[in-house]
C-alpha cells in the first residue's frame, strides 16, 4: 500500500478533532497545523498520534494548508477539515485509488449537514472537492478563503462521499457568515474589485434565487430555505464590507 499523509489545519476544534482523526487513524502520518487554539485541540491531536505544529499567525486558508502540506512526507496526501469524516466506504476507495494510481489526484463528493439534516440539493451535493493527490503534484491556491488544490496532472472522481458536519447550530451559521464575509471582502479588496450598496443588495438577492430555485434548494425543505437565506446574507455582507473597506482607504 502506498504511504499516505493526512493534513489538516485547526483553530479551536476540540469538539470536532477527535472524531475527525479517528476517521483517518489508518493513515501513515497525520499532520495538524494549529493556529494557537485556546482550547484543547492541539493536546487532543497529539494524544491521538498526530504531529502538531503551532503557528500563531493566520496567513489565510490557502497559505496555512500549504504549511501543512510542507510538513507531509509521504507520497500521497489527503486533505481534510476538522468537521469532516472519512467513512469506511470512502477509505476503501482511497486505498484502491492509491494502489491503482490511475490519476495524480482524486475528487471526493462531499455530503454536508446543515443543522441536523444532510443536504442533497441547494448546490451542496455532490460538491466534488479534490482531496487525495500525489504530494509532488499538488499545491493549494493562496486564497484567503475558498482555497483549492492546484493539481499538475490527471484527475478522477470517487463515488463514496466525504461527510461534512459544517453547520451544527444556528450559532455556527452566524459565526461562519461573519467569518466568510470578512475574508471574502478582504480577498476582493486585494483583487481590486469594487462594490456599491445597490450591487450588494442585488448580489444577495441573486444568491437566494440561485440557491433556492435554480439549485433546487426548495427540495431540501426548511434546510434549503435557511441555506438560501444564509447564502444571500453572506453575499450581501461581503460586498457591503468591501465597500466599507474601500471607503476607509479613501
């Protein structure tokens, strides 16, 4: 079996980290790059056999994941987030993919949960994410948020989903709306983009329509309605905050 490094980045993930690491405990090494968590995240990870590296600064999601990638030493890498879980079925597919080595990287379908319900529409599924790749063939983008693997070589898709416990409570929703809208506004500012109050409102409205109607969020019931509202609010806020950032520079 080819050797595998699992990498992940964390900050205050004590509630998630144990279940996440248990789901990948079969890997040859587990690398955790922690952003100076104030809870027991790092201690739990060490107790479970992970190699933990603490960096107090926060350069953004992409650069932080490249830090984790830099510590990996095995031929294959699997990138996971603390709120994700590898099922036994996905493990078998990953092992077969590494053995067959028919591609340089593999996409996993991701099945996400929203406040207790797994979501199959709303643009959330299958949500293919490139997570397994040859270490020398992949690197993360330098994006502050919504980073992705930049792969050199061929890729294929797997069938078994990676489980994603992304929004467990309404508090999680509020916290992530603020976090992602702040990061997105900063990223757009760096890219030289502009916004306006009207543009923010229209973009937010379009995000709702796209999620609830075009991407069939209506079929997800109450969860679909709330996801559409969340997407609308996040989109509105990122453009509104961009305008505020630009105004502060004038």
